[in-house]
């Protein structure tokens, strides 16, 4: 029993600090971050290519169909590569660890499970905001504003799904209780993420003047970074 206790990882003294500033830069995490960033940048470039090809009916529009197939295939490859490690990161950090003790092996079913957790959690988190905006559309409210609630709801929904071990159960009694019992931790988390997002948005405004490619690479890296630290 004593040997088993010694093998248990000790909880971090400052989990919020270590989770945001040191965790993403650990050697096991950096390849996941870089790979996800490159994948997102290439996917955005392919989407731009499809949009430019389909503006008019032409040979380029015909080629757009093949490019779409390539894009979907590449998106599946990126998701299969990135989502299982990201899911492992979230599961380990949700248990209070600020280091990756090991990488679980991922087969095809595990990759599909990770994809379902991420896609369904984002869809459920986006649903309330999009419903509100759809009712306000006659007033001229932009559709994209419906996504503003998504970052606020996603941590609760995703942790609920993980706690229930099902991507179809977006609300967990224990997670709901934590919102009340440890509300200070949730407030600290959201304030920290808000401040971090504002700080990361400042370089984006500067890179916007340098060109779209630099801005796109930076935004892709920031998006993957926020997913990792959240």
C-alpha cells in the first residue's frame, strides 16, 4: 500500500499557473500542439481554395469537388491524430495532474470516441447561443454572435460528458454541484481564460498588418493552445 501511495502523482501546488504556463510546453505535449496547428492551417487553406473554386461554374468548380473530398479526408486524419491526445490531456488535467504520466494507446474506436466527444460537446455548447440568435435575426443580429456563449458552456458540457463517460449526456450532477460548491475555482478559471484570450488577441491585431498567413498560423496555434490549457 505504501509503495502504491508513493507512485501516485502529487497534485500541483499551483494548478492554474502550471496548467497554463508550463503544461503546454512539456515535451510530450509540444508535438501535439504543433501538429494540431499545422493541421488547422492546412485545413483553412483548403477551405479557401474550395470557396474560390465554387464562385463560378467552371473547370475550377469541378475540381472543387475533388478538393472537397481531399479536405474531408485530411480533416479526418488531423482529427484522428490530434483529438485522442487532446482528450487524454483533458482527462489527466481534470484529475488534477499537471503532467502527462503516459499516452494511452489509441485504436480506430478510441479515435472515433475522441472525435464524437469533441464534436458533440461543441455542438451542444453552441446550441443555446445559436437558438437565441436565430430568434433575434429579424433585428439584424449577426449569426456569428451565437458562438459567443460556446466558450463559456463548453468546459461544463465537456467535463459533464467525461464524468458520465458518454458524449450524449451533456449535464452531470457532480459537475453541476461543483459550480456551486467550488464556484471560486470556476470564477478563477473563467477570469484566467478571459485575461489570457485578451492578451493573446493583442499580437493578432499586430500580425493582421503583416499578412493573412502569419495571422492564420498564429490564430491556429492560439486556438490549439487554449484547448490544451482548458
